[in-house]
C-alpha cells in the first residue's frame, strides 16, 4: 500500500510540477492573467472550504479547552457548519498549527477571481449559488424573491454552483472571512508572546460577506473592517499554505 501511495504521489508531481495538497487549490499568480500588483505575489495553496466547526472543536479540545469538559455543552448540532465566534488570533493560531496562515486580502482576491464580479462569475444571486440575505433575512436589504434554504449559517460546500472555476467554495456569503491585511495597510503577523499590545486593538480586512450582509458586500472586490479581538457569529476563516 505504501508503495502504491508513493507511485501516485510521483505521478501527481510529474504531471503538475508540485505535490498536490489535499483539500486545497493551487495558485501561481505570476502565470495568471492578472494586474501587475497581483502577479508579484508568490505561489500559494488555499483551502477549498472554510474551516468547519468539527475542525475547530478538535483543535480546541487538543489545546486550550482540553481540560474543560463543560465545553461539550456548546457543541453545535451540525459540525459541518463553518467555524465562527473566533477572533483573529485564534484563527491565525489554528492555521499556524496546520502549518498554514491566514491569507492576505490580495491572495484571497486572486482565489475569488480578480476579474470576476462573484466567485462563480457574473450571474446574480439565485438561491443556489450562495447563502446570502434572502427572504428569511430580517434586514431591509433582503432579497425577498430568493430563498437559499437557510436563515443563518449553512454547511460548508452546500452551494456547488457558487464555487469558483478552480473549485473553492463559499467565498461569497455564509460567513465573512478573516485576512491578515491590516485596515491601515501592511500585513498583521502572528508573533505569540512577542505580539505588540496595539495589535489586539487593530483592525484587519475581512472578505466575502455573510448570510446577513447587503448583497453588494459579497462581491469579490468588496471588503469590510473588523477589530482583531472581535468574535461574531458571521465571521469565519480559511487557511493558506505557501509554496509552489
């Protein structure tokens, strides 16, 4: 079996020039048809799905929550929903533990599609391509003619027609996603015990919109700002791995 796995890995390496990363999509900006500022970004892999509650629960049990059995009472019923109520630092630490990191806003934009209005292309919301503020949403900007099946959070990967051509899911709607780009410019790094105090009061860019956002906030080019210490039901994350 080990020999067979080795042969498969070598085949993948010979066909693509690099080893495949399960559950991730590869981007090489320098070889893509992109504006100059994006082509300078180094190759990377991005998670196909937002990090799920299942993965977050496992992470918490194996780290900070392992000695707190009462945390069991807070398990969500559907562990395939995207992880939320996670501040920037816990999200960044989760990714670091996976030998990954949070994407910058530009890396996120490359994956969503710099030249596309929405991750899937130009078609408008139809209830089948994203979890957005539909007829069950209480906001004044609700798209009352559309029903996407969920009032709030939906399981990851539930809208295959809303995936990018490369195969990344839920980049519009469902949950906003943390990036490592500071709202004031530059990149916020995870420094552990050496983290400057002001970083805990800083703001970063979040992308993608959520189940309750105005439809315009789920366009690829849109963004919002969020304090790094903010935990919300409408903010989640996915991770990026550097490399060819």
